[in-house]
C-alpha cells in the first residue's frame, strides 16, 4: 500500500473544518454528538455536492439558544465564504 492520501477522506476533513468541527468527527457516531454537532455534520454532508442553493428546514428549532446562535452564524459564514444562497 502506498502512502497516498485518499482524496475523499481529505475532502471530508476539509468539509468538517469548514463547518467548525475537527476532521476527527468523521469517525464519530451520531449518538455521540450533540444536536449542534449533528447540524454541522449535516451541513458538511450537504456541502459535499458543492450546491449553489442550500435549503434548511428549521435547522435550529430543537437546539438551545446559545447553540442556535452558533449554528446560524455558521450558516451566515458559509453563505458568504462559499457563495451560497
């Protein structure tokens, strides 16, 4: 086996970093994640296909107020940095 990095795994790490998580979250089960972390992982999954439009249906309604603010700020950042609508 060569020492090459699997480009899919590298992309997962990049996407997780983009949503404010560490690449180590790639190996975590949803049952071991908080609601805010699950929202961030779901956002990373959606970003994997490089969308022009990302629709989120009530993405923060189950989160506590402080986590809601963090996730909404993340969405604003993603919209601006990735050119999403």
